[in-house]
């Protein structure tokens, strides 16, 4: 039923997993994520995660863990970015600006 595997698709699996807003993670998902993190040295998986400073985890001591801090964009830079992405339509820019005021991490570098 299945064709013979081709050499070009038999390479080791490379995978990118993205987890957002870990500060809202539930216990079961945290356990799964912890298990996945422990398996990283033997896999070709890249985790990209984001969380607020109050989120706590046990990965900081791992040699394969790197943290990159992303601060909010300054207002003038955020405005330039929105203008570049949205053009001169100020109605959409106002919506983004309003959202960014309610969540300081809405527009990050």
C-alpha cells in the first residue's frame, strides 16, 4: 500500500513547535511540555515559546535553553511598523493602538 521510502524524506525529522502565552498554561499541558523539553537533546525540535515574566518553569538550567527577552516597541517604532504594514488607513492603526494599550505586549520587537 505504501511506496518504498525515498532517501530524501528519510532524513531525521526537524520540527518547529510554537507555544504561546504559557502564563495561562494548565497543569496537564505543563506536564506534557516539561516532558517534551526533557526529550529535546535527543531530537531535532526547536521550541519557540512566549510567556509573561510571572510564568515559572524549570528549564533555565538546561544547557539547550536560551531565553531572549522581547520588550514592547516604543510608540514611535510601533507607529512606523503599523504604517508600513497598513499603509495610511488610520482606522486599523487606531484599533491596534487601542489593543496595545490594554495589553502592553501586543506590539513587541
